[in-house]
């Protein structure tokens, strides 16, 4: 008999740990090849972990609710193979990658023990002491001025480490550990914002207390983090979509017959956004300290509401490589699987620009929050018939037109009003110039 280790798989570049939601098998149960053994949840998506071999589950290493690092040993499966099998290189990579960390710069090493990860202004760079820190962790640490050891994969400081330290410090009344200044500091540290005081809530017999589910808690944390990180500004443009509406109305039956897909407005919006990004590539960036990371790939996220009331953002990778039919197929597929909680981890990350269709809910416009680490997001409102001035060579007259507001929120740290405003205007121009004689 041989024993095979079932490890926590790597589910995306930025995912370092996952929570065990449910064991689908118990010790002693037989397992088929590729059969799901347990369900896990990350801060991105829920997923199942299948077995790479057929055999018997002989040992479970963690219980439901435990948080396990990528590469961590989940269970032991006994097989009929003659020799002990080893985990596949792709799964074992996180564990094998555990190499000695790069030496800590002398000023930091003198101030703190070697095993302590110090979060200072210098660590707003991508790498500090050989470790990566997410924008959320850096932001919380900068406000709380924290120094603490990391419990994540390869000693990484996780959000849970930060929040646990903050709670412990407040309970004990211990002073904050100031981060040392270094020559690599990006900017002078700002004074920490005063702690928010939560008002007391009065509860009576006419109220109901509902605990946030796991996804809602993550959404709340991500939204607050984005508002702390980015300087949000929103520009508005009203566009005449009469050509788009008339063309879609004329083509939707033929489109569905030819491609077996419904033609919604979303792929049309995405096509025009992609064209505008090619005109203004500096909207397709992210920020890393004092550096701007210009993305060559155009990966469009599309915010989707779930039946639970929560929100998820599937991503169309390399959206510029699809024609309209391809975009429609991808949009419909992602939206359908999002509602069924069937998205893969890679399908909800890597976005470089996002669109949110608030018009789906009858809203005229909104002020969307930027998904980090992107620097902009576009909200499209409801299309409504309105009287408008129509300019012709023979003179102006008033007619009924299909009008829609576009709301463009962007990070004013790196996107000024000129770029943010010109970009959304260009998207509106492409929509208004839609060719009514276009063929499928």
C-alpha cells in the first residue's frame, strides 16, 4: 500500500490560504480518481479539492473551519500503488518554494528580531525583506503602525495577523510599535487616523440581528480598503444610445439563432471600453509604491450580483482578442456560472479594468468603488427614452432618444481629471457612433 498526501492547492497568484468549509469524505471512505474530497473557501471564491488518485481516505489533518496555508497537508490517501506517490509538482510548488528569506536590511535587523516582519513606509514597495504584502495588509499596518511576526505561507503577514494584533493591542492597552524609518521610505509617514467609534446599537423586540456571511464580510473589508487606498473621483457623461438600441433590437433574434446566445448590452459596452483602453492605455494600470504598472493585457471585470445579494466580479481575460459574438458567449457563461457559484479561482482575478451595470436595477447612475489594485471602474446606468436636441445640417430639432449616463470612478493619485474624463467621453463616443448597418 502507498500513501499520497493531499495538499492545499494553489488557486491564484495572490491567494496564500483557504478555509475548509466542509469535508465531503470522512476517514475510511473510498475515493475515486478526481472525486471531490472537501470544499474550501478563499477571499475570492469557493471551490472543491479533488483527489489526484483513487484509494481510501485514512487521515484528515484539519477540521472544518480551519484556515490552511497553500501547500499545507490536508489529508492522507492510501492507494493500491506499489510505491509511495508524491504530490504533483504543481501542487507541491508552494511547499517546495520555501527558501531562506533574503537578508533583512541592517537598520531593520537592529531594531527588531529576525523573525519579525516590520511593516514600514519602505514596505509599500512590492518586496520587503523578501516577502510580499498585499495592499490591504499594508494599509491596515500603516494606520496602526504595527510590527509583528507573520503566520502565513513562508512567514507572510496576513490580514488575520494584522487584525488579531490590533484587537490584542487594544485589549491590553499596549503602545503601538513604531516602524523604523529607512532610506528607502517612499514618503513621510502620515499620522494614523483616529480610531472610528462605533455607536451603540439599541436592540428591541422589533429588530432582528443577522450575522454577515463570509462573503459579505470580505466585500465589506475590500470596499473599506479601496476607499482608504485610492483617492476616488467620479466623472459623468450622458450618451445617446439610440443607434445601439435600434441595432440590437434588429439583430438580437438573428444573433440568438446563429450563435445560440442572447445578445445583451454588456458585450457591446465591453467592446467600446476595450477600444477606449487602447486609445488611453494609462487607464489600464496599477500602482506599486512610486511605480506605475502598465498592463499590456486588457482583462475586463464585470460586476455581477448573486442570488444571495452579494457581489462577485468575473473577469474576461484578453477581452481585446474577442469579437462581439465571443464577448457575448463569455459574458453569458461567466454570469450564469457566477449565479450557480461555479466560477474557477482564475476567473475572478487578474482584472485590469471593471464595468458595473447599475442600470440592471433601474438606477440612472452610481459612484462605483474601484476594485484594487485597479485604478478605475465604469458604471453604466439605465437606458431611458428622453427628449433631446438633435443636430442636423438642416437645423436642430427635439426628438425622442435613448439616453444613458456613464459614471467613471478613478484613482486621483495617478489618474487626473483630464484622463479620467477623456476616457469616459471616448467610451460614450464609440457607443454613439455605433454602426446601425453593422453585420453580425
